[in-house]
């Protein structure tokens, strides 16, 4: 049995640390989800969600993981046989493609090297060539959690518009929402897919779809089989502050509290905090002489940093040592980065001293694991935090 003295450091890029306030908000008796008290909670969380997704459109909340919200987006907006363009940003893009293909979508998968975000130019070029408008959707991951690269979603929107193409734009911001700017309406997104356990600081268990008018219209005429995930039934019930089936009542209490916390700090301040922590982490990385998986500074993620170890070293062995010695969980390398990279989550409920503890744990772990590096990464990060 693991023994903890003091808090465990959960520095994986999701699930993230849940604030005590949010845990306390959940520790409430479960109420009648068809009673008047629930209706008040229902309206409050639906409105609060719109303020975070930055939309006046419906935000649909599922009792699901993020993967469920992916499936909801596909089965509502698209039909079997539909052609879609997806970009290979990393492991999560691969997983979304797998799910899309199981739903019989015809996926044009734009290859990537897992070190960059999605290329707006390549997407634009695909759409420009599609004169018959056979492509029904462009599907991209905003913050690729396996690599720490952010895709420029407004640039992708412009590429679709410049091509004069009617394809829907569907974006997975499961690990981006609450950690970096995201604008469902202003960026012209048709379906936003999100989850509870990353930037939103909640435990796992809620999935989200924010949906444009155009996406709602597309879903009315699409042939996919769906029932549990059906947007229209949920939107209709939500108008009355309820759900067609039992919602995750206690997670909704948590959601309300977490969004209140985001607004108390101010969304812009929350995003600035994430940017600072990303910059401090990268300063440590470059002092250590280790390589960032993401190679384009314009695409560096404020939510996490994926770190490559020199060839021949096992990143999972390093993570094991850090867990055993310092009770800190770092993210494993995913897919083809398994064993080659580890990930530092610096998103969600997090502050300067938690970051310092995290980076000190990494630096001590590098020494213990025999990873060649230059010491002083923690110092370099402190200089960023104090503005020297
Ligand atoms: C975590 C994550 C997912 C998967 O979410 P689950 O809640 O594990 O189903 C999908 N996409 C991205 C970008 C993620 O970070």
C-alpha cells in the first residue's frame, strides 16, 4: 500500500489536482434530479458552461469521459460514409480517428510528425481541391496532450473560409479548455468537445459538446444511430433545467464551484498563469539540456510540456523513480513516444510553489536515474517566475 506524507504530486496532464473547494462542493446529499432544487442547479451550470466555452449556444453535458464526448460529436453531426479531414497531431488525434473509422467515416488523415500542431495550410489545400464539397467536417485536436503542441484553431477556421468550404469545424479541446484561450463562438467552431478532468479542475466523469446552429441543423438530417448521445433530446430537457436521464448530480455541484473559481481569478489571469508556468518549465528544460517534443515556439502548450530523454534511456524507468522517491506522478509517453518521453502537467489547480516542487522532483529524479543533464533547471525556472 502506498503511504503518503503530505500531498501526492499529481503532475500528469489530466486528471489534474482537484481543489478542496470543489471536493467539498461535491460532498452534498444527492438530490431529486426531477425536483425544483435541481432545476436551479441545472440552469446555473448550463449558464456557467457557456461563460467558459464562450458561447451563447447550447453546451451539452454528458456523464461520460472525453471519449464519450468525441462519440457524441460524431454520431450527432456526421453520417456513416461521410468524408472528414483530420490532422495527425499525436496520440489523441490517432484515437479520435480510430473512433471515427469505427463509425464508418471516410477519414482523410493528414500525416504529422508529432512535433507540430495541425497545419492550417494543408487543411486549406485539401478543402480547396474538394470542389464537390464531399468533405463534411474538419476535426482537429486543439491542445495535443501527447506532445504539448497547440494547433492554431483561428488559422484553421480562416483556411476553411478562404477555401469557401461549408465543412463543419469540430475541435477537441479536452485538455485546452480552462488552460488557454478558447472561443467557441468568436472562432466559428461548430462542435467543441471537452472533458471535466483537465483544465476544469474536476474529477473525471463529465464530457461536453458545445454546438453551433449549423451543427444542430446537420444533426437533424443525419442518419447515424444514436439515442443516449442525442443532442436534441438533451437540449429540449435543458430548456427546463433538467436532463432526459439521470445526470451526474454531484459532479454538477463540482462544475458550478470550479467555474466560480475560474471567474474569481479571471479567465485572462488563469491563462496568463498557465503561460508563465509553461515558460518556467521550458526554462528548466533548456538548462537541463533536454529536448521539448514540441519544436515550434508558437505552438508550445501552456498546459503541459512533453520532454524527450536522450536515446537509450527509459522515460518510464525515470518516472518510476520519481514516483517511488518523491510521490509524484508524471505523465507517461503515449503511443510512439512510450518510453522515449515523459510529460509534465502544469495545468488546472496549480501555483508557483507547486511548479517549483514539481521541477525540483524532476531534477532530483534525473540525477537518480542517471540521465545526463546540467543542474540548475529549478534556478532557471525561479528566474522566470520572479521576472529576472
Ligand atoms: C484526455 C484527452 C482525451 C480523452 O479523454 P478521456 O476523458 O480519457 O476519454 C481526448 N483528447 C485529448 C486531447 C485529451 O487530452
